[in-house]
C-alpha cells in the first residue's frame, strides 16, 4: 500500500548510496584517511593564522556603531545610499577563469542562462563565476554525499550549522584550500575589502591552526534571535510591551489569547533545541553548549537547572492554552504567516526576521502591521545575558584542487564581492545594472520587476562585506527601530566557553543530541512530564555525555576556553 | 489467477538433458524475456547496484574514507542496534501500525470493490471511481496538510467547535491515536487506488455462475458468499502476501512530516529510525545496519507468507 523503496533502505539512503558508489573510483585520489584529527587551535596558532584588520571608512553610517560588552558591537546602519558611490577596486579583477560555485538559497532560484544580472556582475569580475544555488532547506543533507563523492565545486558556501555533520576537521584537511599563506597577517592587505572584515569574523574560519573560511555576513552582534511582538495588536488591546520577566509575559498570554476568535498570544517560544528560550533562562545555546558549575566543573546545557525551568514554564503556557494550536503541533513552517496575519501576537525568531521586506509582507496581510522586539529580559527579572555567536554564521571555502593562480584570482574576486555598503561595487553585486535591475527611489535602490526575477542572494554567499542595517522596500523606520534595539542588546552580550575554537569532536558523540532534542519537544509541549527529561539526561550522561565532558576537559586544559 | 492452476502437470516430471532443455526454453520464451529486460535493467541500476552500499553496515564508515578505507567492524553495528532501546521501540511501533493497517485498511478496498461492482449506472460508477482514485496522486505533504486544515488544532472542525464553546478534538496531536490517524490517512489516500486489482478480479468471474445461482434461488448475499468471494480469493491472498512482505514498511514521508506533531515515541518507525540515526547523525553505518536488518526480516516475512498461501492452496507470489 505504501510506496516503498527497496526493502531495507529508505529512499534517502538509497540516493546517498548511489552517489557514494559513483564516488568510489575518485576516492583513491585523496590523501591517506588514516590520520584523523580531532582537536582545535590554541591561542598562539590562532594569532598566526588570523589576517590583520584594516578598517574601511568609505561611507559614514547614518547611525554609528555602538560598542557593547565582551567585544560585541552593533552593525552600522544606513538610511540612504550615497549619491555618488565611490569605487573601492581598481584595475583588473579576474583573469578570465571559469569557476563553478555552490551556495544555498532560501527562495526561488533565478534563471541560470540568459540572466542579465549574472552577466553584468561577471563582466565586472572579469571571470565566469557559474552560480548554482541549491535549496537552503535541504543543503545540510546535500553536503555529505557531495564530500563523499569528491564532487566539490571550486568555491562553496558551508553554513556553520552543517559542519558537525561533515566532521569538518577532516573536511578542511582533505578537500579545502588552506588560505593561511594568502591571507594571514599583513598578506591580506592586497585585498583591502577583505581586510576590513573584523578579526572576530575570521576566528571561526580557522580549523586546527590554519585559515580556511571566508566569513559571510560577518557581524559582532550575532545572536540566535529574540522575542518579537505585534505592536499594533498590543496598542489596540491596551497591553504594555514593557516585559521584564516571564511573569510579565504570562500576563500578556492571558490578555491576548482569545481562542474563540482564532487569536492566540504566543507562537512557539522555545525554538528548536531551546535556541531562543535559553536566553531567558540563562543556559548556553546550541552552538556552544558548555558552561561551568560553581566548582568549575564543566556542565552541559542539558544538565542545567535553567533548561528544566524553561521546560516547565513553556509546558505551563501550552497547558494554559496561550499557544497557537499549530505551534502546539510544533509546526514552524507557517510561523511567519501566523505572525503576519495576527493569529499570534508574540513569537521568537532570528534577527534576520526584522527588515523592510517583512514589513511589506506583514502590511499586505494586516494593515497597520508593526513588528517590534521586547528589550532583552530574563525569566526572573534580573539582569539578562545573551550569548554571542560566531563572527559569521557561514563561511565559504575554496577547493584544494585549485592551483596557486586560481586561488589568487578567486581571492581578488572575493575582494570585489566584499566591497562595503556605499560603494559602486556593492550596488552592482546586490542590485545589478541601474535602470535594468533597480532604480533609485527616495535615496535607496529598489528592484525593478526584472531585478526581482533575476537577482537572489548568490554572490553574497561566496563573499560579502560585514553586515550593515540597510533600508529595504523603503521601510526607513524599521531600520531605525532595529538599530536601536541592537544598541541596547549588545550591552548584555557574553562569550560562551570555547568561543570560536572550532573544536572537532570525535564522531562517536554525533548521535548524542538527537534523542535529547526529541525529548525537549515532547516536554516543552507537555506531551511528557519533566521526570522524563531528567531520566533522559541521566542516560545521556551514561551514553557518552560524561565522556564528552572529559574530552572538553582535555581541550580546556590544553588550549583554554577561547575567552 | 483463478482457483486452480495445473502447474504440476505442465512441468516436465523429469529432465533428461537439462542443458538442451534450457536452450529450448530460451528460444521459446525469447520475446517474453526481452520484454522483461527494461524492468531487470531498472532493478539492476536502482535496486541491486546500490545494495553494494550495504557493505557500510559492517564498517565504521565515514565520508572521507569511503568504502575502500573505512575500517571493517564486523557485527558491531548490529550488536549496538540490538541493544538500542530506541531501535526496539521503532520496531514495535512499526509492527503495531502495520497490524492496525492490516485490520483496518486491508479490507477497505475489497469492500469498496464489492460496492462498486453492484453499481450498474456506468456514469455514476466512473465518476465515483475517479473521485476515490484521485487522492492516490497527492503527495503525503498534501494529504497531511488537508488533514491538518480539516482536523488540526486550528483547522475547520476545531474552529467550528470553539465558536460554539464546545471541547476541541485534538486528533492531530494525540500520540495515542496516531496509529489510527495514519491508517485513516492511508485509507483516504490509497483505498481508491487499491480497488483496481480487486475490480479486475471481479471482472474475471464467470457471469454464468451468477445466472445459474440466481436461477437456483440464491439471493444477493448467498451469491456474494459462494461465488464472488471465492472468485476473489486468489487475488486477496496475493495481496495479503505482498502486504505481509511489506509489513515493516509503513510509510516514511507520512511519519516524517507528522513526527513533530506527535513526538518521536509515537511516530518513530524503522525507516525514520534509519534516517534520523543514520543519515541525520552522519552515522551511515548504523543506518545501513538498521536498513539491512529490516530487509532481512522483510524477506523472511515474504517467504513465510508465501508458504502460508501455499498451505491454503493458493499460488501466492510464486511457486517453485
């Protein structure tokens, strides 16, 4: 009755095996796989691998950068594009080479042939950079077979969240080009736009003492996300958005839930693997799960009191009926639609959710739409903290098979793509050709119909300047609001243990997290009691959690904690 | 595929010179064998060639070492599998869902076929038939979405209940009812398609038998019991054998899509186990071991079901 693949194999494993089989003859080409590295980089080696920093002061931001705690700082914000954008790159960029690339894309994939935008950018680059965007949602599943088949393109974007699956310490050693000889120290100054990326952004591009990754959308204000609310709905109901604790949030849940009218106060407030709620209850986030107990012993986020409190509190909200039923079904796909249409008034989402395009979509669904974010708060009402993420969430890498000349050509191209906001190059890379792809409206570029069809985030995922808050779809106020929020947030930033160290864990620990994440979902939605969580933590310890702690104890002893 | 087949008679009792016999048969069946070639090629490329990947079940496979360099670990993966409580849970879930489907799903297409057979108006019959076929062509994503929109927490039914101040019915997020939910979805999606083979079996029944029985005074139920059902028995047995052989395959996408709504405990089946603990965790060897284990069990089930069919005097899948 069910469409079955071959007994014994799911369709996915079938495809994977087929790809793997195709790869077999090629695997002989790579180095001996016996010597496997699991480890990280010590401070001294890190300093040797990192490029020097040379700031660019090409365009003055309209809202200046604000420095926060622990190295955090806001992104520069611009309210209008300079009338006469200066050029940052002079002379020939590429040398006429042809390169295949791969980048993730969340959205419609633009036409690859006859795309005037690609042609225009490639003409400026003086090389043929072939863009092959792949579906961002399945990108993580696409990469392992690609590595196994040794079919990597010349230049590839790899998001940091896919790296644990790739056993990345091994990936950089066997498949990706070491950029240390080209970029370390002052060598980067041949590429001034790359040199303008902050030092912190390069840190997580270093693996086992060598620099491999070019940071994408780097920022010193990377956090998992925040709690958003619909200001228009709050105002209409006369509810204050001055939230200082989870008790305040609970009161909002009561005030804004009206299930009979199809309106609920909350969407899921937890996030996958506690990505968002960890900020409220002060336990570590997914990427850097370790903290220290009072005695100095390493403690995993699963073992903290904070996650227990978070689970209890969220289950209580579910039981009270404050969550939208689709959120209770853990359906996150339509989360944005629920927020736009006003079926929920509060949601947790990433920092990227707050922009002009969102305001456009929201206003289309509900006139008066106004997205705002609660100022940082903690569950108990004391001083909040927020865990700083890597200086970039994605890195791009060059193939190890490229020769010296090709690597230099691609770095020159990367330098062009990394031209800062406000430059002539930035306009070309992001908006194509004036008149064809965009027109200047109220001081900001606005895509034409052809522009919307042909332009997607593609080149930017290969190399790009540091993040800047810019005006999208003419929504100037959104840029101002988001910048003000960020300026408040950076005051509370903290760096987690092992920050930016790219620790390669031995592969036997990769399976530990899956069952725990399933359990979190069950308990946060009230499907299972909190005792099930404590049991799961105990078996997590036995099945490898304690060994993982020992492994990290060793790293701490040998390399420090990256702080 | 009628009641009896004189298989034993057509087969030569003793073969004097096997080699010559083989050639004669080859020449005689030449065109039939040619016709099977595309299917054989398809199986070879998409079913047999990937089976080489099963070697990973006995390795500690990693993507940088590949088949050639990954170390062999013998039956380690299987040992781990058999002591993994999550695996046993997935197996028991699979068997329970399979049993529920056998009882609640399997008879539905047969009953539907019998009903259709009674409809004499050709236009009504082809219209209703088209309507019940249609869901077969929907993807699982669509089917689950339709169920979600109708029966989900914010779906049509519950919105209506809420408006009237009545209690809501949370069938889509109830882990205990999940096995019935997936069976209901399977019935909605596939039962219409499933009747095709039974309708064919019905068409093959000699109409004279009905006339003769009617002339002897047999009513509708007696004809059903003594002519129609015995006439379908061979096909029903065949479908049952196939179903038992597939007992460990209860759907992959359907479980994957609804996993978040009911949790792992209710929705983990062998296929999703192999996916999550193999592919997602980058532990291909473990996933391959789980898959191979399932494949071997399925093979045993097919052989056993086939034997059972023979015991009932039916052909089943094949006869030696």
